[in-house]
C-alpha cells in the first residue's frame, strides 16, 4: 500500500443548496432566538439550487489535503445508490483515494438540504444508519477524525484502539456536533491521543461546560484533556492556538470581496493547518495557511469549490499584508 499522508475519517453527505429569496431573519445574531423565517403554508420561491457531491467535514478535509498535494484518503460510508456513485466519482476526480469507502447495500447515501439566505446557511440534516468499522488502513502519517452519526458510538473506541496500537500516527481531532454531545468523558481516549485539536469558541464552551470570555482559559482547558496543540476559531476575530508552551493569535486573511456563502470555512481552515503540519511546517506557519483556504472557500458556493492548490495558496501567502502572521501572546 502506498504511504498515506492524510487519512480523513467521518461521514460523507450530499448537500443540496437552496438559495432563498423570500425569507426573513428574526432575533439577535449568535443567540438561541436567532431564526430564519419563511411564510407558513405557502409556496416559497427560491432563486437557484446547487447540488454538491461528497461533502461533509471529513470529505472536505480529504479534498483539501489532496489539492495541497498530499496523498489523501478517506474512511467513510455511502449507500449503494446513484448518489453514492456520484460521491465516489467526485472524490476520485479530486485525487482522493477511495479504497476505504464502504458501500452499504440497501442503504441510501446521506443527503442534506441547505437553506441558503444571504451569506449564511441553515442545514436540514439526516444521517443514515450504517455499520461503522475501521478497515486495515496501515500507518498513515496523519489521521483526521471528524463528525460521524451519533449512533456510530462506540466506533470512536475502535479508532482509539488503533491509535494506541500505532503511536507513530499523528491524530487531528475536529469533533462534530454528535462528538461534542457525547461528552469529553466518553471521548477521553481520543483527546489523550490528539496531536492537534480544532473547534470554535462556542464548541469549546460546550465541551468544557463553562462560559467565559477568556480565550486562554478555553485553550488551556481543552489542552488539559490531552491535545498537544489546541486551535480555537472565533469567526471574523480569527483563531487562537496553544501548544502547551506558547499562546498564538492568528488574524483572518483579508477577503477580496464580501463572503458569498460560508459553508466549509471551518473545515478548510482546520484541514489546511493539518496539511501544513504534514508538510513539516511548524504551528506558527501552519496557522498562516489555514485562513487563506477559508477566505477562498467563502467566495464560492459549497465547501470544496474554493479549495486551493499549494501553488495558489503560497501565492496568496507571498502577497499577504505585512501584519498577516501568527503572533505569540502573553
């Protein structure tokens, strides 16, 4: 087996983007009452629909790594249907090895609907019930684990077993909604094996069970669970990191124009940082790679169209503002 640089593990879905025109938003941003509203019991017009094959946190990460020149693969489930075939074709066209993709007879491929209004999206999700297992993946340089169906547990223990049996593998953990819901206690073994961990501020608060405006408290709290490096994103305020010795802050890369659609920005950031680490960059350098791919992704529809090649990303990096760099903070 050819040595794999980057192996993503997680669910694959198809996203159907429905661009709305007749909708309103009620409430205050970033609060529980912030809602997308549509006319009830009515015919609601939409502007356009875009169907994106083979997306989801892990698939997005695998494609990101492949475009940056890494030997990329994915462990995931699809159904034995046309949608599954379309996902396989999409991954292969992007240079992702699909030898570990499990095709489930009699099952459908995950299919989500994305209600796209202005630059934001509300996603209607439904995860099919698959039997999760880990094939013989060898010893990839990095494993990148993200969101799976909440009924996949205890598949997480199988992954932890493999990591413990192969300590030479570096592990990146970007928990999805269901991993956060499981709680840090059930996933303690994964946290302990994590080389680098990613989440946003709100997710960090949920994981730790605390609300705080002190980002260093959140970074240190996640670090105490086991990860050697922790990265917490904070939207337009950029990202923050901690490597058990130093704290870093990283600004966003300037947008060439207002974001068009934000799906996949977090996946682009996290996977690109890991790809840079796999290419032997240090954490400070890797942090400067991530926001560039995020900036590019939000200029397009969907999570993958804007993902960059290494050559193009390094061109953006070369032309970055003088103050675009990771800064150590006290």
